[in-house]
């Protein structure tokens, strides 16, 4: 499926991407991609972001938003992506060994110094937004923090239709694609790290069923795509859902659970296939607006074959797509 030219291009990249390509596409033995993964702490994007950590363990002086951010500015400038949660998300996604942050006592420092902008709640206790809580679970498990209470929160706050919605605090009783997918990533991280419980397994299955009943992108009422973002493939993912992001969750879940791909994903996988360019790559859809420490992808619409720039755009638009398609062979389609 991956041509030699495209594979060579993917391998000529930042260690954060190269270790994924070596592991998932090139079929290299563990000693190869683990050696590359070790470089994330000392080279490229991982090293740059590590160097920006504050002495008190935070990034940009805030939990979800940088210190001093004027919330009204998000309407014109976009949401900033520089604070602690977003920085931890990136480092974890890039494959940084948690030991690099444990040596800095990051979990302990955040417990002492970091509070959520919402109600000044303690960092590892989570807050009321299911997406934020999902990342807190993933990052907490990674760094060795106790996030048991946040995991229990997901079991208690699942909506009657099976998923989650960050607008539950405003009275919503209908799940959303974005919130449900992000919540599932947190529960999957918990189940992978701990084996999970009957309650977390049931909550995850219900949330996955919410997406599968909708084919990962359709309205249950009409069968039409829920919004234009369903096949807008952009990296970094941030909090946005797409059929590619959803397929990546189900790829990871299938590997953990030892289950085959669900045939209800077929139409979503075809949307991933349809976006592939003649040269074998996928295009970057957009850069989500908002302040960043540094860019890690090409601008929207640009071809992704960019030489040795180290762009992580391939991670979502090419590597992620290859992995999603790899779990869905042609003969498995209904």
C-alpha cells in the first residue's frame, strides 16, 4: 500500500513521526523504533517543547489556557494551544518516554501548582468538560498521577444515548461526535494501562456503539454527514473529530480488544481512501487557528511531500491514513 518513495519520505522526518513509520509501516523490529523514540526527548519537536516547560511544571503558566489569556480573544484569534494540557498531549502523542517528565517531577509539580481555569479545581482531579477530562486521564496515566476519580466521572456522566457532550453542564442530553470520541480516547488509555473495570468497559462499548451506529460520521436521523469536518484531515488533531481520527481510535481499540474491524466503518474508511492523492499522500486540510509554540505541519492545501522538513503533517494525513486503511483490508469490506 505504501510506495517506496512515500515510505522514504515519511522516514526522512522528525523522530516523533519516524518512530511511528518504522513501527507501523516499515515493520522494523522494536530495537529500531524504540531507539528512534528515545530521540524525541533530545531532538526535534519533542526537545523544543520540553525546553519550554516552566520551572513549576506548567507550560505558558496555565492548565488549559495560557496565563493572562483574555477569553474573548478566542473569537478573533482562535483558541491558544500553548498551555499545559495541550503541551502534554503533544509530547505524549509524539511518543516521548514519560521518564523525561518524571525526572522533572512534572506530575507532582502540576499537583502543587496547576489549577483549572474553571473553578480553580486541582489539575489531576479534572473538571466538568469531558474532552479536558479525557486528556487528563491520558496524561495522568502516562505520568503516574492518580486519575481514578476522573475515570469514574466518565462512567457517571455518560448520556442516555451512549456518548458524552461537553454541553451537559448546560442541560444537553444528546451526545456529540467530538466529545464522544475524545472521551473514548481517555477510556481506552485507561483500559490499556490498567486492564479497566467492568464499568469502564461498558462505558467505552456504549460510546463506541454511539459512533458505529452512525458510521462514524452520519446523522442517525437522516443518514447524511453530520458536518463538513467529517473528512477534514488536519494535524494536530486538537479536539476535532473526523473519520480519520475516529478510525484511529477503533484501530487502537481493535488491537487492545483483539477484535476485527466493524463493518459499519466501511463508508468512513472509503472517505479516507477517497481523499488520497495520486502521489499516494493526503493533504493537510487546515491549521486550527490559535497561538502555538511552533508550527509542526504545512499550511492548508499544500502538498505534503516537503523533503526533509520534518513536518508532522504526514502523521495524520499519511501515516494515520495508512494505519487506518491497514486495519481494513479490501476483502473485509461488506
